[in-house]
């Protein structure tokens, strides 16, 4: 039986290869960007992910930019004809022409898992989420969250860091950010529930962006199953929240779930339970994944750069000494953390958590003299401009002073995207990071247990061995 299945798979691949190479119509548009498509269907996806897992994703871009003498090249990735944009000019065109020349894109099977309804476009889905996140992160709400974040950070460090000689940083950074998001966004205070949801979210994020074939036993298949369970958990929360509303027991502040229950679809109707649950998933994963990665990466750099750690500690001690013994941080305190934020910004430049996202051309577009046909997919590569010496002189040097003035090349620094559609959760993420490090650096110094541990991408950034560190409590 296994032999028959294998034979059928090989025959299918052979027939598809024949179609792909000989029969499939070729685009008529001339002057496409240089590049190659690689294997049929697979394209260069495996090579991209192989380099990602080695911690050298930049090589995928730099090798092709050098080979073709161009900061734009074509390939086949995630089953689609795709153009990689590796310049600030390309980023500007992409970010400045949302809805006009480009629209959001995801591989179809991933898009179907992400969208809350088959009748909604990906663009409408993103617009809906932006409205909800915008309401959740409006200025007065952000001010209210700071004290709650501070209390959470103190509680987390007491429970998981105090009394330990060593910890595995990446596990704890995920645990902290996820539990914090669960509490602020969905009023989930039970740590067991938060841990179970975090395990499902981690499976989805680490195993979704590979070759998107939903076959039982594959990583992608496991991610799909985790997504289904994740979805059901949120549907149960919706039922519970509606019961609380009926009984006048809903939370005092408007969390994400409260806002989604008020959201309407394009026809002015209330969202279905399934639609709300899928939006809840998308918002939570987006708010948790990148900040938890950023915490791990910042801790790595502070271990490697003790002089930078000392300056961060000095700034945080000045702020702490200006407050009462049990007084929580305020929004105004975070405004004083200028050097700390410059350090975090430089970490996000050198090791951005996200490698970029995707768009689809709505019409034929010209970029750097090359024609991008309608329907082609585009990927803006964060690492490309972050490591470009034309944008950041001496790009391999860690230099927080880069952010003291206004000398950054526009659209070159893009860990949160740029332009009108910059990440709506940027300020929320900034608060989480500043609050956490205000507490961490005053409590501990640390050193890496594995000095040469790499940062790899699977698909997003992560320390290869989880970043174990040895802790030294500060007096």
C-alpha cells in the first residue's frame, strides 16, 4: 500500500514537472526581474528555509543580489511566483501604495486558515483587525496598561527567575508575553489556560510557514490541527463572555474580545462566533510572537555587550530611584527610557523577529526598471535593508546612537513595517519591552551558557538552543 501511494506521488510530481517546464504558458511581459524559480511547486522554498535554520537568512538575499547585480530578484517561494524587494526604494513603493498597486497576500491554504469568513477578502480582514487593535491601543488605554504590565513583569520574575542559578530565556520570554497578552487582551488570568494556549500558538507559528500541504503527520498538518483546537478554545471564551455580559459581569475595561463583540461585517451584521474566534487568534498570535522573540534577542545582546548593559542599567536605576518603593511605572516614566529604546531599536535592526510579509500586484508595476506582472507576489525582506551599508554604515556594528537624530534612510528601518500601514500594535509592543527590561536589568546580570549559540529562523527568529543563561542577582 505504501509503495502504491509513493508511486502515485512520484507520478504526480513527474506530470506536474512536465506541465511546469513544457506546457505551462510563459508570461508575456518582458524585462522581468532576474532570477530562477527552482524546482516545480517547491521552487526555492527549501533552500530559503535551510538557510533560515542555519541562522544566515541574509545569504538567500545577498547571494542573489550579488549574482544578478540587483536589489530585486524573482524566485518561486511558498508555491508562488515571487519577487523579493531588498531596497528602501522598493519598500517605499510597497508601503505607500496599499490598495492602489498592491494588496496583502498569503498562500491560499494559509489564507483560508487565517480569514474569519470565506466571503471576506484578506484586505478587509486586515482592515477589521486594524480597527479593533487601534481602539485597544488608543492613548488613554496604553497609559492604563503600563501599571498592569509592570505588576505582571514583577510577578513573572519572582515566580520564574528568582532563586534560579540559570534559566532558558526563550521559554520564559514566550511565557511572560503570552500570559500578559492573555490578561490584557482577553481577561484570562488562569496561568494553566494561558500555558495551554501558548503551546498551541507556538505550534502554529513554528510549523505553519513551510511547504503548505495539509497531509496528516506533516508539520503543516500538525499546525492545522493546533489551529482548530485554538479556534475551539476561543469559541468557548466567546460563549462565556456573552454569558458574563447577560449577567452584568463583563470586565471593566474594553479588551479585544469586548471590541470584537461590537464589530460588524461589511453588511452591517454582527460577526459570527467563528469569525470572532478567528480574529481573536490572529490578534493574540500577532501580539505575542514578535515581542517574545525580541526579549530573547535583547537579552542575548546585553549578555554580549556588558558596556551597553551598564548604560541601560544606569538609566533604569535613575527612573526607579525617582519613584516610591511600591510605586508602579507610569506612561511618563517610559518616555524617559530613551537610551533603552535606542538599544532595543538597534537589536531589532540587527536581528528583526519578522523576516517580512507578502503582497500581490494588482496591476503591472515597474520597480527599478523591471516589470512586475499583475498577480505576481512580492516579499519585502526586512534583513536586506537593515544590513545594507548604504542605509546603515558599518551595519555589523552594534550602535544605539544611530537613532539619536533623524538620519535614518526613509523606509530602510522596517521591523514594524512603515508608511500608512505600519503595525498598529507597535506602541503596545514598545511598552511591553520597556517595562520588562526596566524590571529585569535591575534584578539580574547574566551570561550566556552557550557562548556561540546561533539565532535561527523557524520561520521566525529564535535562539537555536533556547538561550540558556547563568543569572547573577544584583545587590
